[in-house]
C-alpha cells in the first residue's frame, strides 16, 4: 500500500466518518424530547442565584 492510496482512503472515509458524526450531533440537537433541557440550559446565564 503506497502513501497515495492510504491518503486517498483516509480522505474518503474520513469525510464519511465526520459526516456521520455531524449528522448524529444534529439529530441529537434537534430531537424534540431534548428541547426542554436545551431551553433550561439557555437560561442559566440569566438566573440570579
């Protein structure tokens, strides 16, 4: 296996890997049951203790 073929493999499957991670994070962030926890977290800086 040459460096060029290894680099092409890493570039191709690395892109797929990062796309899957990004899609998973996006689904997690937009999942309807997570809305309340994200809304609560967004108000933390405005709370007075």
